[in-house]
């Protein structure tokens, strides 16, 4: 992984990006400390798993094994604990 000082990376941004595409990640340092990494979009997609969903949300619910479960949505009439006055 090639390392670039921030000022040099700013002055040669096209080269930094080109290197990220063809050679892999490029590290940028600030005062000698690694601060940022420039990677290709393909690498970024792998890291954050950027992809189009395989199914829609509605198809997920439609094919869910829980789709035939009945849920009681009636609200309880219980008012909670009795108030205690001391």
C-alpha cells in the first residue's frame, strides 16, 4: 500500500485515484500519522457490501415462515399497579 503525505496527495489527486484503481488502497498521512485511505469503488463495495437487494421487503414478508402466525393486537384493559398512599 503506497503512502502519501496529505499535501502531496492533494497536488496529485488524479494519480492517487489512478493508483487506487490499479494498485490497491492508498494511505494518506497527516503529520506522519495514517489518516485516510483511498480505495476503488469496487473495493469499497466489497467492504460495505453495497449491492442491490435480492428481494423486496414485501416479498420477504410474503415468504416469511412467520406469515401464517396470528398476533393478538388487542390492548390489555389492565391499568397497572394500584396507587399506594402512605
